[in-house]
RNA sequence: GGGCGGUUAGCUCAGCUGGUAGAGCGCCUGCCUUACAAGCAGGAGGUCGCUGGUUCGAUCCCAGCACCGCCCACCA
């Protein structure tokens, strides 16, 4: 074996024998090499401007990888790998989120299976139970991300409940409290009876339900009749404290200031005037329940009305509801109240009513609005700088529209954020009480008699600190200096408000810096049938089943198993099929990715097993026009790929690379190169060096998107010393377990043929414009067009694919490339001979087919006629267009000129057809 | 109720600043051509949702309409 092929014999044998790429055999092994070499961990050196950082949206500790993670991870990994290849210290901050409610619910369910409730074991034991759960289940998502090839800094994992992180959270709470931005208030909140906790506005979703609208008569105190109100929640009448009408509503103006008597209760209700009341809705008279309706709450405060809580936090009626109803659930109370009213003949009508009601995003239960003492964060002052950052272009969404507007609209109408949660799992508030005293501080106050607030913080509160708390903030750590502010935050649109905007607000407020500058928003992937992907609906697809094979979920009626497409295939498929638009999951794109991996593998076999030994990749060895052509095309794809990736257009990059590699490199260049490659009688150095260079460059360009297969093939390449030592350190140096070439200690290639570095840290190519060769592109473009034309003709004329047709080239502009036309169109070119039996127009002239048994011109006559008709149609159209004076006068000159030459071309073609 | 997005080949989707459209899969025909049948060659298939308008010219710009979807919102 020659020096420059530092690949062990049995590995070469594998390359020779394997005609199919098997991702399952390769991917885990390649991943292990990266990890061992330490490529995922950059040392905290340099500053944030030179380094590149992405904070991963931390998955829930107990979560499993779903399609959204797979897509987002593919995007982030591509960007991180790109940056790493560009020589930047690339840190992909890794960690998981404690996910308050989600995790607590899971552990509660586990307890329930044992027949116990969390109250049975107490708070401390319960929290310990959650930690245990995390130790058991927390690693699953990590393994899944690894299987995907995500180059996260796994060794530096964070958890939002780590001690250091918790310190940061307490620090923030105290700081914002002292600034007056966090405060405690008795206010109307969204009470979720399912989780028995208050939740924020963002965790409420509207669901349409079928309801009944009741018309209830409230007698007037004066005895002169009654006033009728409409409600869908009769049980809340027990907490009514007024009736409101619109001041301009003539039906009721005389009643304003009067008093009605609340049925069943007997409370005196003032009739007040308020603009809020719509005259045309219901009866135009609105019962006011400040304790259980957000609107009524506002109206109540405006009019100084009493606030009565008739429904408690347990969802049952309180003593304030009266003896008859206390203890009933709200639903029971409704039936009872209606029954009682009917007895007194006070229900004057009902009608079916479909409307949206607020429900808990978490538990699904209908929100019970009630007044509660909770902690709030005032967002108004935090929003200003976050708005300015976007308006001044310092923070950019991709695509800009519509997300910039969505973000700004929300911030401009922002409301206070209820941050306290009545849960056990989470960051307990750093707040202590003793009588009327309140202490807010990182530590418990001195002295006896203090009790700590049992509530915890909304999970999103701690998530909002993610980009800096993970790096050691508020301490001044090397990590913080090296990696903060970060660069990119990639996510789907559903957490722009919940997370992105809050990170921006708190990041600016606390660190004085924007936590990141670019926010690519990616597709939400729907099930193949267009519904949401959801496990419970049976519409979910497990990414791991696509990678390693697994059962098709119920959305696929045909059932069966997914083939083991591999991680690279899934990555390609997701990137290629996603944009900013929601998309249906498209298995075909994953298949396309698998096929591309396979194509890479086989094209590499052709090249690696065929090239002259001892030759290194080089772009300077071109000897034929097709060499200059492919090198030129290579520079163009290099330029386009970098541009697309830098604009976060991963889909365009993936598809463009596919097209280049498959259609240009494999279909045309490899075919043109074969004669030289296979001719052992001549010096094959030039073609070998060029082929190797094409492969080398293709692997680099594809690596961010398909890291495993490219890394695997890279290991077979003889090396050329274009790689610089990498900036970040690494552990490396241990004994490799397989037959792969050793990874140099300190990683990165120093360039010796036997000590090649990993592709993961190889240099990202920069397009070299000097290799753009318009002449070669023109020439080879002609050959391609001519070959295609001839193949079509042959096929239509029924010529056997294997037959060689005698022919004469009667066209200009094929110097130095006619042999490709001859070979790829299966011709035998002659200069002399009989009269042409058929003439096929090609760029620059025609190819004349000479009479032969293999070819019957009559068989193609019909097809020729069809073609003539098409041409005539085109010619007529163009003639009309060019005869149209306004067009010739007003259209740009080059457009008109283009149409003219098109017309000339068609005319020439038609003439040749005879 | 307000806002946003979508409607392009049988399916899933591309299409930058206007010059009559592309990909993958599927389909048809022919090839086991010494990298790859997860392949190769060729082909069929679209009045770019509808109606107007601007323009020499519109899938692309404007207006209206029709469906589909999403987000926001305190009408009982």
C-alpha cells in the first residue's frame, strides 16, 4: 500500500465489498470518534465575538426526542458544525429543563400507580422522588440527541435545577424585586383546577365548547318588575355584586342607580352604568361577578364593588356561596342553581351557545378565573429595550416576516406575568413571611418564626436566564466571557413569546447585552395527514424509528416498518423539507437523504478505488475541459452553499448540494472522467487529483448537514495539507478502538498523510473565483445538451441502448470534448461516409446519423413531426411577441435580444429537422 | 373580533428583485452499461384557487372573493 493511502487493508476491502452504505454500522462509531477527540468541547478562551455559541432550547428532563427536536437539532448542529469548520470555537450549550408542571405530573402519575398521592409522602420526599426520576429517565434524550449526531457540548451539561443555576434564579428574583419589577398582588389569575395552580396568560388556550346561555330575571327592589341578565355560568351568580348596563342603552337608563335583588341570595345589587357592556349582546344587562370573571373584575374595581369568592381553589363552592351550595363542585352547583331558579320561575329563557372558553394548556381543564394572592413580574419596563433591539436591527428574526411583527405586537401589548406556581417541583420563591413582615432575599432571614413561601416559580422564569445562567452568570466566569452573548437561538414559532422574548428582556435587563443576535424560526412539522403530531392522537412519528428502523405509527394506514434510514438521512430529509412554513412530514425526503448518503458512498468507491495511488487531492491538476468545468461548478456550489447557510436557508443548501453532487458530479463529471481513470496505460495523476479534490470539497460542503457519512468517507481520503490546527483543545490521544487512522492528539489535521484530522474540524472551503471558467462551462454545457438531445432521439427512434451509431459531427464548439459526446451518446464519430439518414440539432449545429441497421429513421418520423410542431408553435409565439411594438420598445433591451436569439435558435433547429 | 400565513404536476413542497414554471416521490418506456437497481437513460403530467386591476408582459405587484390553517383577543 502506498504512503498516501493510509487505510488498512481490511478497511479497503470493506469499501470494495460494500455496495450499499449501511448507516447503522457507521454512525455510532463515527460519533464516538468525535467525542473521543473532544471536538464538541471548546475551551473557554477568546471572546464572544470570535467564538460561536448556540444555547440549545433545553428539552424537558424526562422528555423523549420528537420530530421538532430532530429538526431543530439538525438546524443547530449544521450551524455549529459550519462555525467549527470555519475555525471558530463553537459551543453548543447543552442541558435540560426541569419543566415544573410536566415533570411533577409524571412523578405524580408514578406515585398514583403505587396508590399514593404526593401529599401522602410530603414535599421533601416528593422532591427527592423527582430527582430520582430524573436520574433514571434523564439520560434518554441525551442518547437520542447523540444518535442524531448532534455535536452538543455534552461534557458541560446544565440543568435548570442545578445549585449554581438555582443561585442565579434567586439572584434574579431578588434583584427584580428590589427594582420593583417583581411584586405581590391580589389579582385575578387563571386558575387551573387540574394542576391546582395559577398559570400565566400564555399557558391558556381557547377551546370551543357547546354551552347554554341562561336568561335570568333579577327582581328590582322597587318591586316594579325585574331586569333580565344572560349568563353561561349561572353558578357564579352567587358571587354577583352588581348589574351593569350601557349608559346609552335607553331600555335601562331609568334603572341606573336603582337596586336589584339577587335571587337565591337576597343580596342588594346596584345597577351601574359601564361602557364595557354591549347593548346588542344578550339582554344588554350584565351581571357583575368581580370574583370570577376577568372583565367583571375590572368593572368591579372601576365601580368599587365588593369582590366575593364563591368558588375556591379546589374548584368547589365556598361558604360564601351559601349553605345550600357550599362544597358542591362548580358543575353540580350550576345544576342546583338552575333548578332552584326554575322553582321560582326566574329562568325566562335558554339558548344553545357555542363559544370559546379558556382552558389550561397543561391539564386541559377549564380555567377558573379567580382572585388570588400571587407574585407578578411587571413586563412593561422590560419590554422597551427588547422592542428597540429588534427595531434597530440588532436582533434579527429569520425569516424577518412575519416573525418580527409577531414579536413586536406581543411586546407592545404586554401585560404583567404571573410567575408564582402552586407546585412542589421547581425553584421555590426566595420569600419568607412572619406575620405581616415579608423578606425577599437569597438567604433565609435571621430570627425565628419565619416561614418560606411554598410556591415555586414558573418554569419559563428560569428558562429565561438560559443563555447566561448556563455559563456561570452572575459570576464572572471564563465561560461567560468566552461565550456570552451567544449568537443564534433556533426555535419554532410556538415559544417566541414563552421563551425567546423573555430571554431577550431579562438578558438585556440583567447582563446589559442581547443574549443572541439571530433567531431562525423553523417549520412546525405536522403529521402526514395534516394533523398535529401527537402521541395521543396516534399521529406522532418517533425520529428514532426513522433512524434505526421501527414500526410505522397508526397515521400510516399501510403499516409495516420504516427502513433504517440513518441519522444523516433524517437530518437531510428534515432540513430539505422544512422552511419557515408548517410542513407535513415527508418520508420521501428522508429516503432522498438515504439515497444521497448511498450515492456519496458509491461515488467515493469509484474514486477511491480507482485513483492512482500516491496522488493527493488537488484543484491545480486540471488537464481536460471537463476538469475545468467541474472545478468551476464546484466553486459556484461552494459560494451558494455558504450563502444559503449564512441566511439560515438550510433547505436550499441541502437541495442544492444534492443536485450538484448527484446531477453534475456523478451524472456528468464522473462519467466523463471514467475513460481517463480506467486507462492504466497513461498517466492518471491529473484525473486522480481532480477527482479526489471534487470528493474532498463535496465532503466538506455536505458535512454540516450529513456529518456521519462524510466523516466516514473522509477517513479514506489521502490527505492534502490544507487544514490548520484547530483552536480548541481536546482530550484525544487515546487508543482508537477500530481500524480508522489515528486522531492526532490536540485534534485537527496537521497535514501529514498518515495523521489526517477529522472532517469535523477540517477547514470550511471558501469559494475561489479564479477557478470560475465560463469557457469550460459553455463547452461542457454544449456537450450535455447535445448528449441529452441524442439520447432522446435514440430512445424515441427505438435504437437499442447498447448499439453504437455511426455519426458525423456537423457542429462548432466541441473542440476537446467531442469524445464525450461520442461516448455518452453511444456514437461512432466519423468524418467521411454516406449521406445522413437523420440530422439531430444540437447546440452549434447538428449531429448527422449515418445509415445503419441499428437505426430506422422512419420509426422516429412521427416523433420528429411532433417536435417540429412544437418548434413551429414556439416560433410563432416569439414572432408575434417580437412583432408587438410596445414590447420591443418598452421591454429592456437584453430581454428583447434574448427573445430574438431564442427565435433564431428555434428557426435553425426547425431547418435542420428538414 | 383583530392579525398573519397558505392555495403551484397524482402526493409533499421549492420558485430571489415581474419575462408563460422546478425538485423528490409516484406514473409510463427501455436498460442488471465493470461506483451505485437505494441505480442508469428517456418520457408523460400544471389555463400556478377565483374575479378584477396595474404593466408591452403577472405564478410573482395591487384590490376583492372563496376555501384551509395558525396566532392574538376580557362580549356575558
